[in-house]
């Protein structure tokens, strides 16, 4: 294989450079893309279905680099599990960073909970499917590892460590607070911004370097939006968070901003073991997504050494709301009658007794 690589790399250098724009025949490029896959022993595909976060997008960019004509659809796990996108999935579909689907042709993922069972994998392979499941920090890393021996992916080297850290919860407090451009770029991604997603995908798949992506005038407004939204949320965290007995209670309700737990636990530092964020509006409703009802989210402080796995916060999330839930370290619920103050009193009493009532044995 060592002797084949220079030829393959040369071809990719052609595709990823401006030469494609200089009149290279599309049919010949298509043919050569298929040759790369064939020589690498990888399946042909016409469609890529990927998760709609930075990991899914970078994994899709890696696959699209080897097959520039592939159509990419962004999705999320619930859309796969509900069967909503079954019509997009057949033996010519590569699926990345999403739950396993037996009808796809090539499955790449890294989530333990998505891994096909040995039986599922065996019948998938018997039908001609190709399965790459590895416990890598990101799906993009897996796709990169599979394809980098065959094509030139040097331009992604800078973004890959951040994708890994973001997707495996390994971002340090310093990096989170610094809020560098890749974190902002990651937050700018959304299924509500399909043009932005497709443009970023195309740039990364064609070999555009990160600095040029971030300087692109079509990308910049999205990154700026993500930066400004976080700055607004940060101001609310600073003005509206109270630390009570090592629980940081942040009142984002009535304020039109949202945040996950990182912003609050990064602000609290070693003063809090967990946070409780209140979102929504006292007169909100589930019927009006832009004006939602009051809700609470609970997060363990993942920036502390051993900050996770000490307390089962989901017991607070389910104590008053039977539809509440999530994980021990990250969960949520709706505020119930008679109202927020009474709910907060209940949760704070549970928290005060946490060594007994919330302890994970
Ligand atoms: Mn992922």
C-alpha cells in the first residue's frame, strides 16, 4: 500500500485545490473518488447522514473529502430512532455519529450506547454492510483515522483535538472560559441553519484551512452570533447566580437567554459541586417554543477533579415532576405547582441532605 499512497495523495491534492475549478472533468473525479475507496477497501456511497454537531459535521467532511459528490443530510439521534429519516437510509448511505441503522451501507460511530450488538453487526456485515465502531473520543477522529492513510487531511489537524475534547467532555475550564473560535464555531451549528452547515462542510471537505474558514465572510456572522449569545448568557450568570451550600442556583428565567451547565460551573469554579439553572417564563407554555414554561436543569461540576458521579442529581429532577429525568450528572424537569419558590425549597432540602438522599453507592 505504501507505493500506492503518493498517487492517491496526488489525486486528492488535485481535488482539494483550485484545480477542480479549472475545468477538471467531474466524471473523472467521480471515478477517481471511487478508486480511492476501492483501493482502501471501503464501501461506495452516495449519501452521508451525520449528526448536526461539530463532531458529526467534521466526520461528514472527512467522508465528503474522499467523495465530493456525496449528498450530506444532517440529523440527530431522535430522528434516527423515530424512523423519521428512514427514507434517506439505504445501502449507499454512510452514517456517522448517530445510532446504528441496519439499512445503511457504512456505519461509523463511537458512542457505547449506539454500538450494534454482535448479532446485529454480524447480520449487517453478512448483508454487505461495513461497520467501523471504535471507542474514539469523537466520530470525526474515527473517520480521520480510517481515511487519513488514503487522502490528505492535513488541514483538519488543527481542529481535530478540539473536536475530540468537546465531544468527550474533556474541555478544560481554562479553554472553556477562553471561548476560542472553534468553540464558538461549534455553538453556531444548528439544524435551523442548514446553509451555514452545508457551507462549513464544503469548506472543510475541500481542504480549506481553519484560519481561512474562520475568516470567511459567510461564516463570520454565525461565529459572532454564537459569541454574542454566550456573552449575554455570561452576564446573566454573573448577575443572577447564588451559591447556596455549594449548589450554584442560576435564575435565567424571564431573561430570554439559555445556557448549559458549563457556563455556570465555570463561573462558580471550586465553590460549587453542582448547579441548578432555571429557564423559561412563569406565563410560558409548551405550546409556544419561543416562550417556554419554567424549567430547571441540574448539572454536576465537571471542571472539578471527581466532580462527576458523586451525586445522582436526577433524583431532584424526578422528585416533583414525573416526566423529569436525564442522567445522574445532567438532567432536568418542569417547575410544578405551587410554583418555583416551593420547588426550589424542596430541591435545596434534598441537596442539604445529599450525602444520604443523592449519594451514588
Ligand atoms: Mn460524536
